[in-house]
C-alpha cells in the first residue's frame, strides 16, 4: 500500500483519511491485544522489587515521544513496505508467545508491533524520531526466569569474590565459601537480590536515557551505555562491602533492616553521580 507523501500535521487535520483510519485501527488493535499483557506487567512491577522501575518506564517513553511532537508533526510521511515484514515478525512472536505461554515473547512482540506499525504507516523518518522511546519500553519487561538464574549465579560469585579481596586488602579477617562471606562475628550470604542485577537494569536504563537526552554522538551514547555495566557492578560491590564493614565495626543490626535499604539507595545515587561525571567528560570532548 502506498500513501501520498504528507506529514503528521496533515494527518491530524484529516487530510489523509486512509492513514487516519489505519492509525486508529492499529491503536485499537494494540489495546485489544495487549490489555492482559499490561495487567501482567503491572502485577510484576507491584509484587517484585526487581521490576518496580517498570512503573516509570512507560511514562518516560511517552514523554520522550511527546517532546518530539513538533518535529513529528512536520516530518514528511511515506509509508514503507518494510513495515509489513516487521509486522510479520511481530505476528510470529505473538503467536509463539500466546500458544507457548511465553510471556516474554508476547511482551517483546509489543515493541515489534509499534515499530512495524510506525514503519508501515509513517515510514523511516518518523520511525527514526520515535525509535528510542519505543525501544526504551524494553526496560519495563521482566527478565525471563531462565536468563535471570543463569546471570545471577556467576554475578553472585563475582560479587562475593571481589568483596572478599577488598576486605582482605584492608586486613579484615574473612573467609569465602561459595557465595558466603564469613567473618569472626558475622556471616553474610550473597543471595539473588544482592547479585546486582536489580540495580543493573535500573542503572543501564538511566544511562540510556541520559545519553539520549544529553549526548549527540551515537558513538559516545554507546560508550556511556557500555560503561553503565561496570559502574553498576562497582556500585554493588560498594554496597556489599559497606554492609560487611558495618557488621564488623558497628553491629550486625546496623548492617540489616533500614541500614541495608539505605545502602541500596546510596549505591544507586553513587552510580548516577558516576554516570553524570562520565557524561560530562564525553560532552566536553564533543
């Protein structure tokens, strides 16, 4: 299907009725197909602390698209046949996800649906403008349990080993047994929640957002994105080490409860400050 070249402003003025009808038909279809998916996502965000950041992702993505409204309204629109192939990929993922009860496939297909629809109705120029807001939605999708388990196991061991080396460097008597840190008066087991995967997703999402909003160079955006992974790891090491030091030099009670929560918040703030510093360095070299 080929539409006459126009722009989104003309669409809103109903000068191109075909695109107007197709656009709202796709919106209705999207709501119909993914209403239950969003219910499941909201349930995951509200019941699992690892994914509570999901409540922020959708509003942020909508804001990112809204702030480009003037550019979108004046961008030439030319339907792309490539959108049909992307929609076919969406149909495959959605079908496999629904039939196989694979919620991750269904959630990912939601992003593919938006990309395919944008390409088919509005073309490359419009899709390029909304590409980041659409892809940013991926951060609201929970990590599949198989991948979560596969990643957290080595992460826990890395965190435990690194923390043990740091404590040994400061001449603190410590013994490592798997993911268990043993001290004379305290033993700390690095569980899944302490692996750093929870903070990793949040920190990477924040780095992606910061790069999108403040950096023009795609290469430097990629550098910031990649550096967010070791930054998150360093932050988690700081949190675990601080917890052990509190238990050793203050009390076991000081290392648990509210102090433990406060350490997590402080760690996230530390990661954000480091990312800000890296962003400033990258921008100064533009």
